[in-house]
C-alpha cells in the first residue's frame, strides 16, 4: 500500500502503463507453472497456495513499482526490492524442487471476516446518531 501522497501520485500516474492486476495474474501463473513443473499438486485454476501468497504479491508489487513507475525512491524502496528478490529466490527453490509446496484443500473455505457481535445480541446504534456533531 502506498505510504504517502507522493507514492499515491506516482502510482496514479502509472495506472494504465502496467496494471497491477495484470502483473499479479502473471505472477500467479508463473508460480503455478513452477509448482506444476516441479511435480507438486496444484489447487483450482487461478489460485495459489496460502503459503506462497506473500511471495507472489511481493514479486508483483516489486515488478509494478520497478517497471510501471518512473524512478521514485519513495516507492522503489530497498525493502520492497528485498521482498521482490526473496520472492524470486522462493520461485527458484520451487523450480529446483528444494521447496515443498502444500496445496490448499479445495473443500476448505477460508473466511477473512470478523464477527464483532455475538449471535442473538442486539447492537445499539442510537449512540452513533450524534457522531461528528460538535
């Protein structure tokens, strides 16, 4: 995520040059090809094992900021480059069959939602009525 307004402006300028969604899809395909070529099991098309998502996204973000943006040290930080390089290392380990990939169980659903209210409880919203008033 962009950390400053300068980063946001740089990313807005690059929109359309190298769309991040396209780069993420390419990275997913590259990692899936590596998993397939190493003889390891894959999940459903277009998915990547949870254990590899951070690396896929790190590689995609680094490719996006290094290819799609003009030189900008705020966005093209050494930490982002390091994360991108680490993702490349993981990809190579998969290709070299040095890293075992555990495929997701397709019957298992993963929820990223958070339940704040216990079932059967009523939330009082009248306290929100005066928010923002001085």
